[in-house]
C-alpha cells in the first residue's frame, strides 16, 4: 500500500519559516518524481515545487527564491523549506509522487497539511 504522509504544517507569522516533510512508503522512492502542491480556499490546486528522480528542480514563480525542495532517497522523504512566508502562501499543501515507465504512469497523493500564514 502506497502512503505519502505530510508533516510540518502549522500557523506562522508573515516572514517566518516552515519546513514540510513527506515520508513515502510502498514505492521505490528514488524512481519517483516528487512534488509539492497547494490549494488555497476557493482556488485550484497549483504546483509549488517539484524535484525529479535526477534531482532537477522547478518552482512556481511566486515562491522562487523563498522555497527550496529537496529529497533524501535514503529516508524516502521529500522536503519543502519555506522561508519569508507570506499570507498568500496559506493553503493546504499536498505531496505528490509520479513514476512514468514504458508501461504507464502512476501518481500518488498525500492527505495534505495545512499552512497558515498570519499577517
């Protein structure tokens, strides 16, 4: 059974920092591209940051220079370091895993963790 378990969310003042973690099980973690998405109330889910199995990264323009995604394959965990947080960063943050093979594409989601940035 595949599980992606996020942690590290919470309430923080604007300008503060949080570090999200996503621990994966049931998958060969190193083969998966990993991502963090967020969904604010009344808005669609959007990509925040992603890191491929080869550790190539990309970020939403709104978080570039403030957020850093990283992965520890030995711990099957992906992280999102969030600095200089803004109220508009508030939302539910979801971990995502994707593995594409010649036989198909498999995608998994975690349950999410709430991040609230107070002004």
